[in-house]
């Protein structure tokens, strides 16, 4: 399996370069990276709540906006020289927490709509997504692929999953009501969540294989 993400490293570098002027503008507002992290978490929580009450279109817009803060807090930290281990911990922890709240909201909303298969797939997508993050965190804590190396491993890192989830929720809100029948918005919700679950599972497997190969190169240590 290829280690390449759907977001190649050169694209990541280009995005970071374009974000720096915006990050400096945000920093002038007096918001620290940790404050941006907490704001993003709060927005993600609102997105989860909107999904829980079946406002799918708004949930997609708000959840995507919350995820955007995942980029801004790190960009502000780099642009202002405020990078720290505490900031990295806060960023990673609240990102995962916010992501979990969105999926929890989808589980509740899909259950309320009677679309149980979407609720099950949301739970599967949540577990698979968390495994992607855990595999990276654990491998790096044990000395494998330190820095940002593991972020480039696998088809669906968080940026890719966020885009798919946002499109899925917006589509579910635009193309008919989500009901027990898998049609219209419900079909889009089911398809999008299934895609995330599959891609995230493949990504975790790719990261496991990458670490196994790296361990073999290091003599099994």
C-alpha cells in the first residue's frame, strides 16, 4: 500500500504558505493559538448539536468552519513564534474531542430520523477516524516517523475526512429529508459516512504497515 495521502506534502506546504498572512491578521485580533483551539472546539460542538436536531445543512457548514480552526491555531502559533508542546497537546486533544462531538450528533440525528444504518455508520466512521489519529500519536510517541512524517501516510488524514464529512452533511440537507428510507438526503448521508469509515480504516492499515516496515528497517526495535 502506498504511504501517500490524498493531500500530497507539496500541497500542504502551499496551503501553509497561503495561510500565513491570514494567521498574522488573526493574531492581530489578540487571539492566542490556544484560544483559537477552544473556539474551534466550541464551534464543532455546535455543529454536533445541529446534526443531533437534524439540521444537516447548517451542521455541515458549522462543523467545517470549526475544523478550519484546526489549521488557524497552528498557523498562528507558527507565524507568531508561539509553538509549544502544551499548544500541540491542546490542539490535538480538542480536535479529536470536537470531531467526536460531530459524529455523536450525527448518531443522535440519524436515530431520530429512523435511519439506523446511518447511525451505525457514523459510529463506525468515528471509531475508524480515531484509529487514524491514535496510530499516528502512538507511533510518534515510540519514535517512528517523528515530526509530520506520519501525517503524509494513508489516503484519508483529517483534512480529507473533514471535507468529505462537510460535503456529506450539506448534501444531506440539500437533497431531500433524511428519513428511514435510504433515499435523497439519507442516501447521501449513508454513502458519505460509509466512505469515511472505509477510507479511515484503510488509512489506519497503511500506517500500521508503514510502522512495521520502519521497525524492520531498524532491526525490529
